[in-house]
């Protein structure tokens, strides 16, 4: 006999955690639903979803860039700048990049502190204000 035979299954919400995109036929504007907890458009968090609006062209929804994580974002920023940047610019760039990829309402001061806290010691020195990729 089948193990669930005779037992009532708990009703499930179809595709819970998966985002939904709808398009208005009048203005071609798309609406995506993002997770409030993690900011992703497809996750399995068991939190209520919040609406996030994004511009869309005919049938393509432009989704915010994904967040690679603080360390990877740091390395990307430094590589794009030729390997070094002043610490304030690094901090501000990382926070701006984080904000662009998330629907997060964290305090700016908290995000700035997080951005600085992830910088590895080998990227720093006591001689100047520059953050550098290690050689």
C-alpha cells in the first residue's frame, strides 16, 4: 500500500516562494514580486512577498542586478578600478551596489559599516587610505 493512502494531505499554496510577473497591456510595465527577507525574485523563504516594480520592454522584465556578496563585490569594484581605490569610495560603491540589487531598508550607516568590515586585512596598509587587491 502507498504510505499516504488514507491520510489527508495538507493543502499547499501553488509555487510558494516563486515570483510572479504581470504585464499591463496598456503601458508595458512589468511588476515583479520579490521576497522581503532576501530580496530575491525566486526564493523559498516562508515570508510574505512584497511587490517591486520594474520597467519592462515588450516581454522582457529588467531585473535588478544580482548581489554577489560583499567580498566578491569588493573584488569586482577593485578590479574595475585597476586594483585600488580609496576606502571611502570602496565603502560608498559597495553600499550603492548593494542597494541597487536589493529591496532592503537597512540603515545606510549599518551598510557602510558592513562594507568596511568585510575588507580583508591583506587589502589594507598603514601608509595610505587605499584598499588594494593583494598581489
